[in-house]
C-alpha cells in the first residue's frame, strides 16, 4: 500500500465517520422543524466539521513531501486528478438529485425549511470528500491488485 | 490501426531481472518514483509518462523502443 493510498484510506474513514455522526444528529427528532432553535445541534455539527477539516489538515502534514524521500509520484498525481474528476461528477449528481427531491416534496407547500439548505451545504462538503477519496481508493486498488 | 484496440506492453520486469538485476524498490529509487508504480507498470496497469519511460530505459541500459511495445489487444 503506497503512502498516498494510506492517506486516501484515512481521509475516507475520517469523512465517513463525520457523515455518520452528521446523519445521526440531523435525523434526530425536530431538527428540520426547529432548526433555528437548535443551537446545541448547530454547535455539534460545527464541531463535527472542525474534526473533519482539522483531521484532513493533520493528514496533509503527516503525508507531506519530504526531502530525499519519494512520497508522491506521477501515478499518484494521475490518480488524484482522476478521483477529483469523479468526485466532481458524483457531487453534481448528488446536488441535482437532492434539489429535485426537495422540490417534489415541498412543491405543494410552496417553501422549503431552511434546515434543508444547511443540509445541502454540509453534505456537499461530506459527499465531495467521501466520493473523491473513494474514487482514489478504487483507482489504487485496481492498479495495485 | 484502430487506437481503441492498442495496448502498451512492456519488458520492464524481464529487463530488470535480466542484465541489470535490481529490485523494484531500487529501480523506483533510481528513477524517482514509488515501488508501487513500478509494480503497476510491470503489471501493465499504468502507462508511464515519456519522462519516466526514458528514465527507466536509461537505468536499465536499453532504449524506450526495446522496453515498450505497442500491440493490438487480444
């Protein structure tokens, strides 16, 4: 397993855990209806993202380029570019499907609860991170098996 | 020639274990890439850049044409 593959694996696990915790917090009772009054949940979600982003920062420090040691080569750059492209397409598809679903669900009422906009904003970041690292892992697995 | 059916094959493993006789790790260190990249190249799972191909050819003491063969996929 190359160092970049390990980094992708940790990145995937980190954001997967953030995603699970986010879904648990978001799907708890009354979150959508009383979004503005749920200050504690807002702080918990912000903390989850702080964990995700700081974890990513730490991973970047651990797997940074080192003098006289090859950590990243042209194949890693090729896989990174490919996985970012795949992540972009998956994220766009996710946003499109979610927006259409919300439209269909709230078409009759005429307005969408603001909690869903926060949901879109937060999950955009989660989906982008998970999809790109999953695509990278798939590429590494295919080229190293 | 139909480009869709062309595949880049290589003799890296054969040349590496032949006259030079070095490990994947040593070759990787000499050309400036990771051992996993050399493994992927030998398995035909990754096509190298021209720069990397020329570096490998130089280390193995052969030409790029001797190392890489463009052939029709079976």
